[in-house]
C-alpha cells in the first residue's frame, strides 16, 4: 500500500527510492494508509506532527521540524458573516509552505540524500532552505531575477546557494529541471511528499472545529500546493470516517495572474501561459 503511484499511467514505485516524478514524465501521488488515533493526537503537543501516523515518514529519528503547525483560527466578520481565518503566516519562515518543507526534507533525510535543488519565487525557497539547514543538507535555490529582495536575504541567511536566473519564473523552473537531472529535486510543486505536509492544514482545521468538516474552504492558489494538500487531507479524513463530507474547496487567483481560473472557466485542456506584457 505504501508506494508512489503515477496519476496518469498508474505505474507504482517504492517509497524508499529517491524519485519525484514518473518515468512517463507525469506527477506522482503517494498511496498511504493514514491512521488517526484521536485520543493519542489530543495528548501530543500542538504541532502538525501530532498527526504522526498520518504522515508517510518511516522513522521518527528523521523528522526535521521547528515545531510548526496548529496555527490559530481567528474569527472576523465579512458583511456581518463570521469567517474563520487560518493564521499560517505565523510559521517560522512566514508561510504555509513550512508544512510541506518539514515533511519533504524529513523524507530527504530519511533517504540519506545530501544535496537538493528547488525553484521558487520566494516562500517555498525560504522554507526548503530553512529545513535543509537544520538537517545539514546542501540546498540550491533557483529564483527569477525579480524575486523580492527580502526573500533572497532569507534564503541566503539559511545558508542555501542562491541561483538568480535571468528572466521570469518559467526560466527559473527550466533551469532547475536541468539541474535536477543530477541532483534530487525537492520541489514544492512536483514532489508528492510536499503535499503530504500541506495536507496537515486540513487535519488542523477539522480538529479545531471539533473534528468536523467546515462547509467551505477558500484558498489562495499559485501552483496549487496548498489546494492539493487540503484535498488530500480532507479525503484521508473522510476515508478514515473521521468526517462525513469533504468541504467545498474554492480556489482564488489574483486577476493579473490567473491561469488556472482561465483554464477552468474556458474548459481548456492545458493551463495557458501567463502574459508578461
């Protein structure tokens, strides 16, 4: 049951072999049977690793963590309607991507990989850099030249090697794919272990609501790593009979960068390129 599975051709691969995509070139998922012991979870400290048996890391000694997780839900009013806001900006590097970085880098450590590459426009690079620093793993981050200076400093502060790629975000992605032919790709948009970190968002929300599913989740979406993880998390809770429904999941993209929105609305078979004009 514990294995990689290609989401396109359904080829299976063992989890204990370094891999971030299928041989056919498509993205992988992880077939994994999570366990939710609610009494055991309640007794543990408030981090995302309280759901230890629902996270596909084999040995606890390999866990790389800054005690991330269990961020508060704050109620605010929108037009006199109460809405709960999950405060993942309180994570150590400033974004929810610490969830994915903790699980992914833990798996990198478990596989005894000593060097990784990653591409980012800021937040993911900062997260992967920080967790690699704690695990003593060499980290190379590829960023587009217009990356925010604060994020560049954060990546460098963590000791990662910074590769500033001329051009746009796509150019950085192409550069890292060339590097990934020789070095393990610790990708927040390709590597399925990252999604099995972001899925803890769903676990926390349900626990904070008394192990009930919310009616609706609204998520900001770039590459969709939080959206994918959230769906995986709610689906695992449903399959384990912890909740009785998956909430409606609504993805939000900024008007000036909304390729997924356009693909959905226009029923396109491929996500369109982003205009830089």
